[in-house]
C-alpha cells in the first residue's frame, strides 16, 4: 500500500537538524517524547522515528515504531491459538502525533497508514504476532479504534491488531 501525503510534505527519518523541540500536538507527553527522547532512542537502536516535514522544514507530524514482547497470557484467545506459551514478539506503534494546527486534515490517518505499512513490510522479515500500542487518552483510543484496533483483555488502554488484520488493512483502500 502506497501512502500519498499532500503536495509539499515529505517523510524522513528523524535527524538532529529537524526542529523537534518546536513540535506541538497538544499532548505534552507526545511533544516531550519527540523533543527530548526520540532521537536518543533512535541512536541507541531502541526505536525509530519518522517525521513528516512541510515545505519549510517544520515537523507536521511523526510516528515512532519499536519491537517488544508480550506475555502469552496478555493476548486474546484468537491471537494465541496454537502459539507457544512464552513471551511473544510484537511490533509497537509507540507514538503518533500531528501538529495541533494541522489536525483534522488527514495527516494523522496517513501517518498511521504509513506506520502500519512499515510494520507490514518489517513483518515480512522479522515476524511478530500482533501490532500493539498504548493510548494516552480517550481521544487517542477512539482514533485507533476507528481504524480497527481492539483492546487487549484486561488492559483497556493497550490496543492491538493481528497480523491477519494488518494484511487486510494493507490490501483494503481506506483512503
Ligand atoms: C490522534 C491524531 C494523530 C489524529 O491526527 P489527525 O491528523 O487529526 O487525524 P486525521 O485528520 O487524519 O483523521 C483521520 C480520521 O480519523 C478520525 N479521527 C480523528 N481523530 C479521531 C478521534 N479522536 N476519534 C475518532 N476518530 C478520529 C477522523 O474523523 C478521520 O476519519 P475519516 O477519514 O473517516 O473522516 C492527532 O489528533 C494528534 O496528534 N493528537 C495528539 C497526540 C496524540 O494523542 N497522539 C496519539 C497518542 S501517542
């Protein structure tokens, strides 16, 4: 699935010259992550962050991906059927944000689609049993549920999709 961003925008790996401290999504944790932690974590190979830059080089939005593990018992029955009872690999959509002034114009859904496309692509090389994410608040949760993410049992702010759902999303035209 090819994600097309509006004219003038381009996606790039977060670099030290990007104005990450000027980004404001309206959620302090999201802005603080980008301003103070995303680049260090990328350098340490803990996560990767892609930024959406506008024509002036300002950061319009970003997302961060990582890998992780969840316990067998944390995943719902339909995902763990026939899987071994041990820690299982997952892809993590760790952060997603769009600049407050640009929200509501379709950038979040495009960044989200690109993040999932990256997961799908990575999953062809490094296997995982789910894509998971943690929501910071009800609005973020509603955004992700809008796109088919479901709660993990007993953990209402941790959402997931299965690899089968991911593949279906990659082949459906959601735009
Ligand atoms: C969540 C966020 C990334 C969405 O980005 P955005 O650019 O405003 O979203 P879009 O304009 O692309 O919206 C796309 C679709 O999602 C829907 N949507 C957006 N926010 C939604 C919400 N809170 N609940 C339900 N649906 C939502 C829109 O209605 C739209 O649906 P449609 O295409 O079917 O009409 C953005 O609001 C944001 O950065 N919020 C602050 C940071 C944050 O909470 N990040 C997530 C936690 S890490």
